[in-house]
């Protein structure tokens, strides 16, 4: 029987089904042998009839619309896709109930077909009696799953539910931690000096966040959690405000440097808190190399009002990766902060010296200031001075410490 003959016989048998109350069944499978075997099986049951056969998803949907079968047996992996066939059939013949057939009992495949609208799923090779029983169950609107399918789906759904529950609980726990930080109790600001290397004079301080939260984790992980929860700007702004409340306790004549993300710089809340802080004294805003920038033009536009207030821009972690070079070229910062990966061991590594020298030469020619991060030994300090680096910070020059308020 060809597809056209099937459609014709389906239309012809529809009236017979109505008068004799027989269940009309459409068979959609790209393998002719399976179509024939299923057709023969259906004809052994006097309460069933073949409404037609189809070999691909489009043909199945067309035939379902014209023949209006009670049940459709749909091959999961037919040309055009079983999921697409089921969705189209549910739209074009809403009363047709669909029983999926597949050689695969993969839970993902089963769930995809059930989500598409199938109410039954059988693995090919099921016993004839089981197939006939499934057709009758589906015709009555009852679910019909092969026993092995039911077991695997229940097990898979149980595992997914457990994983989802654990994820929800973990998310709730992270949210509570961020709430604690935003409330102010768990967020502490420490300040690390930025020093003129030759004379060891302190010219500025970088405000750094520390979190009194359990378990102990690096600050960047808490900021990453906040960003993942959609609260990154909130935490950035809270940290900047906390640093701003201590600005008056810093020595006069030094600048304050704060870290922030591009997202915060683009947000009115971030722009407002930075503008407010700029009125209290010289301010540097650091954008990390690790922070992605989706739209440099928009970020430059957001920074323009801050530049007008005298705020300077620094690109952090220069030399840690390609993103820092894009930040430098696209944003035109005032300050380049050499990453500690370039600084550590620079006294004994000619390659690091060459890289640092290239960045220093670029900064000199473009009128930018260099600050070397992570200075920890006298040998590193002397090597940086010899290369022409004027400013630095690191444990040798001063550790991050809370301010002692009088």
C-alpha cells in the first residue's frame, strides 16, 4: 500500500469507523517492513482498522489532517523527526492520540516525545499483544509505556528532580549569603597601598572586598555568585558605597581605586555611586581583564560623564590574557595595571622582562601610567624600577588592611 492509497483508504474507512465504532489507526514509519507488519497486526483485531500509512513526518501530518485517525503510531526517528511529526499532528488533528515507537528507550528521547504530545511510548520489538493493548489504552486516553521505558523514565525523572532540588537549595543558600553581604554585616573593605617605587611614597589605595561568610572563598567567587544570581550590580554598588564611607579616613592627596564590572558601569546605580564618590577626592575605576565587554561603544558612552568629573580609568590584570589588550585599545584607559603573572619572578625571567618592557614602552608612547601588581620581593622591585615602572603594589609594599579609625 502506498501513501496515497493509505490516505484514500483512511478517508473511506472513517465513515465505516463511525458506524461500526472501530478504532482508526495511522501508521507512520519510514521502514516498509515495519509498516507492513503493523498493518497486518492491526487487521487481526476486529475493533481496529488501518487509517493509512506514512513514511515521513510531513506525510504523517498531512494524512492525520485528512484521515482524522483515532490513534497514530509514530516512529521517533522517521525522516523529518518524530517530535516534529507529533507537534504537527497535534495541531492539525487534535483528536488523534499518539503512540510513539522507537528502537531507543533513551529517557531524553521518551521525554521529548511526551512533551511534544505523545501519550504512549513503545520500544520496537514489543510483543504483538502488548502493541494491541497499547493502541487500545491510548485510544481511551490512557498512557501506555513499555515496562522498561516506564522504569527508566521514572528513574530519570527522579534523578532530575533530585538534581533540581539540590540546585534550588544551593541557589537559595547562595542567595542568602549575598543577602548577608548586602546587609553589610559580612562585607568588609580593606585597603592596599599603591606606591611610587623609587621613593616608596604612597600615592593611592585600592579598595578590596573581603567577605566574612562560610565557607571561606576568594572574593571574586562571591562576586561571580552574585552575578550568576542577577545581583552582581547590587554587590558591586554595595562594595563601592562601603569604600566610599571610609574615604575620609584615607590620607589627603591620595587617590582611591575601586573595582567594578562593565555591567555596573552601564547601570545607572553604578554611575550614580561612582559620580557621588568622585566628589570626595581623586577616584580611579578599575575594569578587570576577566570581565567581558559586549559593547565597547556603550561602555565608553557610560564612562564619559565620569571622565568629565575627573574619574580616571584603569585596566586591571594587563598581560593575563587577550581581553586586556582589547580593553586597552577600545577604552583608552589612563592606567595599565600589570598582572602579577608578569611581575612574579620578573627579576630572573628574561621573557617576562621583555613582555613588561613592551607594555611599558606602549604606555610611555601613549601617555599612560603603569602600576605593577603583586610585587613581593626586593629583587622584583629592583627589576621593575630598572625597566622604568614608576608605581606598584604588593605584599612587599603593603598588605591589604582595614582602616584603623580614630
